[in-house]
């Protein structure tokens, strides 16, 4: 692969520490538990692990409300445990990517407590304080993503502070140069400990615009300001400064969560000169069923829409940026439950979805349990929920009468972030190999059938298929570097595309339906030089008969003379 950075042919595995593996028996996942499972990640073949936040936190938003950037939450272990994780991972040639949450802190963070207490102190301006309107209402009609106004006025205060998420997550004021220096120094400290890069939480929203006026309100009575914030050009100044002040001199991978960015803006974030970020997570494909804008419905992702969005980003960043590829993460319901089959064809559809994504250009991210074909939880009661967004939505919409309790639970089963956060399914025992205690969150009952221990015994498992996909990316230049070429974009059942280099090409054909279908490949892939590189079904007849089995994914390869 030449002198390309590792992440251009690598695969990253996301760990949600609270749900991965409980090493001390208290029902909560932790760093020692992660260390126990490093050899599993080596077997799978991934190049790096990304840790969702392990900092001290009141845990209102599952760790994304950080109260101390320079320590480890006692529930997860100690700084000594973290240092051991770095050593053990590096000894296995695994890199460690840390979650960086610097759009906001917890309201329990020392900075915010001093901002509250010292009206004229140096920390006051670390956050965004504004006077209310003349009638005493909030400064504008911006809404928080977790419900209600994006502004809160603490008791005894005359001003409001901005929080794009919950009132427990006040937004930082990136216009303050002293704040930025504090953040860069903190990043240096983690890099000096051996961290290999950062996944940057909602990094596209850090630069608030000068214009804080009202916007057009939605159905909930509030304006969603994300697109106005994400289009603010100041963010590029801050990221260039971060590159120079915090990342310079370190071989660190950076991936930014870029909510609400356009393709044009993404080119700036991930431009090839490396002056800002290496790549961004965009969410346009995740919003095709309303998952990013308003998820509480039973809408589903249309395949034609999905193909167009993925092709837009694949082609739009060709030669000018880099894609981060994902179907799943800690904020998304399981893609298998969104677009696959949870019944007899579960494994076949899980492999199909994986093949489709991993054959695209970019850096694939595997979310824990995805490689097993884990499914949504199918919650039956709001008491089972742990996610602040889901709990707040259930309370808001059922109490107002806008959505019935039965409909809301149905929507939660389909769309809640908690679907991704159920404990990892290691084996079929009562605690699923995750814990020997009472787990912090209920384990999916289907862990008795869907678990790593069982799948490690089979070479036709979902887990084995992921191992093959990762090996292929490491082996074939065309998968890591080839140009993406869409094919049959208007077909409502088949997701097909080509990847091309001068000396080899592949054709990827994925049936997104539970029915057998006939589908003609490009003419060049009908020659005798064509071979099957990978298929998720035994004895595929696609090469000879052009027939796809239900949820079949087959990859054909053609090597040039």
C-alpha cells in the first residue's frame, strides 16, 4: 500500500466501554475488560480500536458529558489501567483512538462551576452566556437536541447559557483563545500517553455564528440551528489551529463527527493537505428514515435514496477528501434491524450489509456486536431505557398526547440509541460473558443464539465473514484505493457498484431483498477472466447464471493483463 497512512487501508473497531466487557464484576464494562478481549480484536484483524468516552462523568449522556478531561472514570478503572491498555494494544499492533468531546462539557466540570461562581473570572467566558429577551424569555428560539430550549438560566442568574444537547452539557465558547489553549494542551497530554488519534464528537458544531437570531421553528416550536452552526467558516480556522498547536509532531488519526455538514464543507474538513481532519462522519444516509432530524416514526431507509447518498459522498470526495464508512455506532439503532432480516436470513443479511459497506472506498468502522449480527433490543417498557434522548422523548410525546405510549415504544424499538448500547454478547450464559453480576442495562435475550463463542466455532459465521472482509481490504489495492463507480442506481432492490484501478476491478452486487433476483453484471464481468472474490452464500450461481439468492452479496474480480 506504499507510504499511505495506515487508516487508508485500515479498519477501526468502536468500543462502547460501558457495554463491552465487565472485568471487575460490578455490572459495568471497564478498561480491564477491554484488555481481556484485545486478542479477539487481533483475531478479527482490525487495525485500531476507538474508545467512546472513559473520562469522569455524571453520566447523564452516557459519558458524553465530561467533568474532567484528564482522568479516567472510576467505573472504568484507573489511569494505570489506561496506560496498560495502551501498552497491551501497541504490543499487538493495535492503535488506540480516544473520543474527544470538546463542543461541551458536563455542568459538573470545574470550568463551568467557576463560570457560574465567578461572574468576572477567567472561566466565565469559557461558555456562551447571553441576556434573555426583554420579556425574560431565552435569547432565541433555538431548540436542544434532547428536547426543550437550547438555553437555560440557572437559579440566581440573570443570563442564560447555551447547550445544544441537554442542560447538563453547556457548550464551550471556542471564540475564547484561552479555552482553545487549554483544550490543545489537554490533547497533547493524551498524545504523550500514547494515544494514536481522536474521534471528535460533534466537531462541526464547535464554532457558533455571530448571528444568534431566531430561526424558523419546527413542529416542536423550536428552531434546529445545526445547519447554521455547521456552515460557520470559523470552524476551519479552529481546526487548522488545532492541527498546528495540538497535533503537529504526532502521527495521529483524526475523524470528526460532522453533523449537518454539506459535501462541499466536508471537502474542507478532510482536504488532502491534512491541514484539518483526516476524515469525517457524515450522517445524510442515517437521516433517510428521519434518524437524524426526527427519528420517532416508523419510516424506513429507501434503498434508492441510500444508493444515491452513498454514491454522492463516494464520488464527491474522490481525490479531494476521505470517507469514514459506517452503518452502526453508539448513536444508531442496529443497521441489521433497519435494513436486514432478524429471522432465518439474519446471518445472510448481516453479511450482505457488511460486504456492501466494506467494499466501498474509505475507512470502515465496525461497531461492537455488528460483527456478530447483533439486533435491536425490542424494548417492551420505558423502564428499560437508559438513553437520555429516548427517555426525554418518551416522556415529552406521551405526556403531551402527540404520540401514544404503544406507538412511542414501537418507535423506540426501531430507532432508540439504546438499541446499540445493550451489552456485548460474548456467550450464551446468563450474563452473556459480559458480566457475572447484574448488568447496568438489560442484555438482549437473543444472546443465547447470537454470541461470539458460538460463531468462533464456524467458518461460515457473520464473525468469520467480517474477518474475511478486513483481510481483503488489507490485501487488495482496488478495495483500499480504487475509484467508486455506481451501477444501476435506480434499481429499487439491488445495490451494485464497481471499484476500479488500472490493473484490477471489482464488481459488488448486493440483494437487499428476501427474494431471489436476476441481475445482469457489466459486460466486462461476464468474461472467462472473471472470478468470485467473495460471496455470502454457498454455491453462488451469480457468476454463471446472474441469479442472486435472497440477501446475497457477491464480489466479482477482474484482473487486467
